[in-house]
C-alpha cells in the first residue's frame, strides 16, 4: 500500500522514525488554504519543487476550476515543472459531470488523473469508464453521513483488481479504519502527517517495553 501525505505544508513532510515510507503528497484547495497559501499556479509549482527537495516521488494537485482553457495553461507549466523536478504528477479533478470537459481535456494530454470525492457505485463506474488512474472516496465524510462505507470500498477494490482505477482512500479517522483498508486491498491511502506520527507509537507497545526493562533489571538480581 502506498502512503501519501495529506498536507500542503512542506515543513510537515519530514516524519520521525517509526512512520512508514511515504510515496508522495496529495493536496486540494482546502489543504492549500489551510497552509495559508493562495490557490495559484505559482503555489503549485512551488509545491512541486518542495516535493523534489523532500525526496518525494509523487505529487497530486487538484485544479481549482473546470475551465478547460485555464486547466490546459496550468497543466503545461505543471508538467514542465514536474519533469524538471523529477516528480510524478497526478492531476486531481472532482468526480462530477460539470468537470467532464476538463477531465477529457486533461486526459487528452496523456496526463494521469485522480477523480476525487466520489461517493457511490454509479460514480465509481463512471470513473472506470473515464479511465481514471485513481479514485478517491472520502471515508470519513461517508461515515459521518451515516453510510456503511465498506460495501463501497469492496466495490472500489474489485474494480481496481479488474484493471480499473486504483483506490486511494482519503479522510481516514482512525487506525482501525486504516487496518480495514489494508485488509481490503486499497492501493493507497492519504493521511495527515499528524495522524501518521500519532499512530506510529502505541501505549501497549510502550507498556510491553517497560515490562521488558523491569524484567531485565530483576533478572540481574537473581
């Protein structure tokens, strides 16, 4: 399973020992705003260079508007910057009919795309028909809406196994959900750096280590 960091704050991309290897970073306009950055082409090219400086292999960037002319203008610059930075670029686009012209225009350039925000199996089949490289449902949002997410996740994995879009699961709120996604066969997950850091340790592991230390000390008194 590939792990992507869900953050546009470049200083948060360096993780402590105990965290799993990170494939890259994924962002969206909300994350860019949370980083106190404007959603502009200059910001995106800066993130590509920052990913290269951090030694990350991939960066996923979401275009801000379904304007085909603007999308192609941005894409030309982003592809050139990504090639210079030696970072694999994936373009994120909402899984919505309003974005169809933009999706097709971006794909016509040969650019890999991720369709984000899909929430049901009909959207999944539409994404499959569009030949997206990734689909990214928001697990936490679906759960908060009272939906049983796991049949949908199983459907995403089944499509993935049959050569369709790979599942990149987003909005993961607990290590238990992450365990379910690993077991289900999700291709990738996206997590905030803080979650990875928090889950890299565990109170039960710490308690076992403390017990071992006490027992070592006791054994030396025998």
